[in-house]
C-alpha cells in the first residue's frame, strides 16, 4: 500500500480540483435507478435530502479518485452490513446511508451530507469489540439523521454547491488524516480558515448525537455502554496531559461530563446484546494488514503477539495475510487451509484461501475452492468478486461476466465493482456491454460527460441486440436530460446572482 502521510497539502488541492471539476454535472442517487436527480440550487431556502446526497457524493468522489478509500470487497461488505444493521432501526428514515473505510491509520470517523460515513482503518484496529465500532457508526449516523452538517452549511449561506463542496473536501481530508495544516490550507482555498471552526459540530450537536446514537446502538443489539467505553479508552491513551490526542477527540470533543452523561443514559437502556459477529475480528486484522505502508512487513508483529499468547483465529488470519503480502505464498496457503478447515462456513476464510492458492500457483484448486464456497454462500459479494478475479486470469472471462451480472442484478455494486464487471465483459468479447458498464461506472462516480461518451460507444456497436439498444438508448436519454437540467439550473442561479440595477 502506498504511504500517504507527508503529502497532504498537494493532495488536498488535487482533491478540491477534482471535486470542483465535477460540479457542472448532476450525480445519480443510485447506479441502477431509473432517475438521475440533479444538483439542487444553492439559492434554495432549504437543502433537500437529494441536495445533501449530491454534495456528499462530490466529496466521496474526490476521496476515491485520490485513492483514499480502501477498495476491498471484504472490508466494504462488512462495514456496509454493520452500518445497515444500525440504520434498520431508524424510524421513518428516507435517508440512504453509505459506509466506507479510509486508508488512514489515525483514530477518526466522519459523516458527510447525504448519509456518507467514513471510518479510518486506524479506528477499526483501535476498537476492542464490535459494539465499540458500531457505537462510532451509530454516533455518525445520528449526526446525519439530525442533519447537523447540512444545517451548518446552510447557516453559512453557501451561495453555491461549489463552495460547499470545496469547504467540505478540505474539512474531510483534515478530519480523515489528522493533518491540521492540510485542513487549514484547504480552507484558505475554499473560503477562509474561519469556516473551519464554524462548521465544527457544536457541543449540543455532540450530546444529541450521543443520545440518539445510543438508542440506535441498543436497538440494533449492541452494548449501549460501548460508546462511553470507547471514548473513555481512547481518551486515556492520550494521557492526562493531552499529548498525541486522537483526531476523533479533536473533531468530536469529549469531556468527562459527556462520558458520564452517556454512561448514565446507557444504564437506563435495557438492551438484548447479540453475540459479536465472527467477521469483526477478521476484518480488524485485515485492515491492519491492508493499511500497512508500502513495503511494511507485519509478520514480526504477529510473531510478537504469539510470543505473549497463542494467536486466535482472527490473528492467525491476519498473520496469513501478512505472509501473503510479503510473498510467502506457500506458508500463507498452508495456514489458510488449516484455518478454513476449522471454519468451513466462513466466506472470508474461503475467499482468502482461494486467493492464496492462486498466488501459490495452485490454479485449479483455487477455482474449485471458490466455486464450492459460492455454492454454500450464493451471491456472497467478496466470494463472487474473488472468484471472478481468478476466472479473469484463467481464461474464464465469460463465466466471470455471468457471475458478476447475477450478483449485481440483485445487490447494488460499488463503482469499483462496476469497473470489474466492465473488465469482465470486455475480456469476454462483449464490447457493447463493457462500454455500457463503464458508462455506469462514470455515472456512479458523478462523471456524466464521460458516461455519455461510453454510452455512445455502446450504441455504435453493430452487433447490438434489440434489448441492448433499447436499454442503452433509455439510459442515454436519462443522462442527457439530467445534464440539460443542470445547465438550466446553472443559468437560473447565475441570473439570481446578477446585481440588480
């Protein structure tokens, strides 16, 4: 993994440029949806849920384009599943939520307008149990549910979505990385460093997010005491002098009174705590390995753990991934064979075993392992993707295309997963579908101009079936109408901002 620390001022400017470049175009609410909602006017008296979604998506696009989002099927599936479990207990919510992991070792998490919630991988490794991780998500979900960020932006009278997006991009990078200088530089580019303090959550916002988040947490079957426990634990890490305070405590200031109040509130809740999922421990070790800087060898870390006490299954999984990353493929495969035999129902272990076997040159066994695992857990997202990746490298492109389509016709894909589907279609010789999927990839990323170009390529294929042509033309019409509406909105906004004589 490439190391990102030390390059944030330049990187931040690049993110801002990327976000601003996206502004003339509307962004989709969802990849497979029939409608393409447009960006709302900054002059509106209120910010709609759709406006919030578009604004958050702009910032997420900037993060993704700069490689700051951990694009890993196992990690993405887990964090989305965990977050969705909490969201399911929000009454009468029209807001959709998207959870993602950031490639940054600092202890932090943040929420964006539109239900986008990011968690640094360093926060995941800092948690002691799944309830603690869920408590952070519940707190951020509460911020979104109460529309704290949207209200703060609106209170500043942002004249355009551009200024709001630029400001948010700066703040998010600073929050995600714990690099105040980068945040300060970005704020100067956006609209002045004073905005940084004005956008921060108020004390009342934080107490409200705690209060509501604890209710969501308990309703979803997690320990409500996990929220004060986690804040207290990371607060004690910095010591009484406050040295090396985790960024989470800077962006979400925690006082002894606040911890005490959340403890009292948790004690008043009668919760039925469900058993911790088996996936939690494995994901914690997975992000530890995947988040390591380029060239880092984590094998000594696990050796050190083993010297103190025997490794548990999750730690042995992490050690196997560390070996695989260091090129010790045979030992990694051997360890995963033993682990997966003890937990044959674990899709995560089976996926890792398939990858290790393939890396060790045991191609046929890798394919068989992943195929058998999919028979046990049909349409499991990480397993399907790992199987498709092996198929693409072993003359199985048509089957890869088929299994990916079967999966993503039933579950919404991420932009990276759409790109993989386009690659599978191209490798299988289905050029029209490949262009169409790349168009969908651009739509999901908010780049509608390039989506139009890809759809034009798809429609130019002489071998289109009638069904394909109808589908591609309908999508093209939607995209062009959305672009036209954005143009009309820009003109109306420009007219409103003209000085009156």
